[in-house]
């Protein structure tokens, strides 16, 4: 929980060392599966801290990973939280077209929590969305964080 001191909000943010540990975990999982991914880590405000595009990853993998990380931190939820409700007729139908289409509603983006507080987001893209999520979860585990 962010604290307020002298009219200023003080929040915890993910740092470069932790971001790189997350990406190393993603990269190891993806390599073990024989796939090339894009992955990105954003801070609590949604700014990119670190990113990677593995050799051979699709051109779209990294920009999509950034948007998945951004969505996860902006909402404090995994991106696939809205997969069902954004289908035609669902209560959140059209949500994925908000914010210029930046809002991602399928798996691969996870909030990064430290001591229960969201400090950043991790996004992974380049395979089927279930594989993207599995690689993101591997990144969190590699950094010793909850999935």
C-alpha cells in the first residue's frame, strides 16, 4: 500500500535487478520449451524497466509483452482475468479496444507483488497465451515471488 507523506504519495517500485531476474526466468523457461519470446517488466507506473526479445521471436512479441505488463500493473490483475467477460455479450465487451487497444485481455501479463504490494508488471508474448502465462509464472518463481 502506498503511503502519503507531506502530500506526496510514496510507493515501492520494481528495480532493474529484480526486473532482470524476472526476465532471466522467462528466458530460461522459453528456451527449455524451444520457443522464442518477447518479455517486458514495467514499474508501478507502467514505465518499462527492462525488456528482451529472444533471437527469432516474432516482431509483435515485444510490443505485445509491454502492453501485457502495462495492463497487469494498471489493474493489479493477470491479463486473462477479462478473457471471458470481454467476449461478445459479456459485461466487459469492448474493454480490449479502450486506451487505443493497449488493454490486453488474454494470458501472459501478471502483476509483480512484493509483500502483497503491486510493484510492477511482467508481460510475455510469442506463443499460445497459455504458454506465455507459464513463462511469466516461471519468471516470478525464478525471482522468488508468488505466482
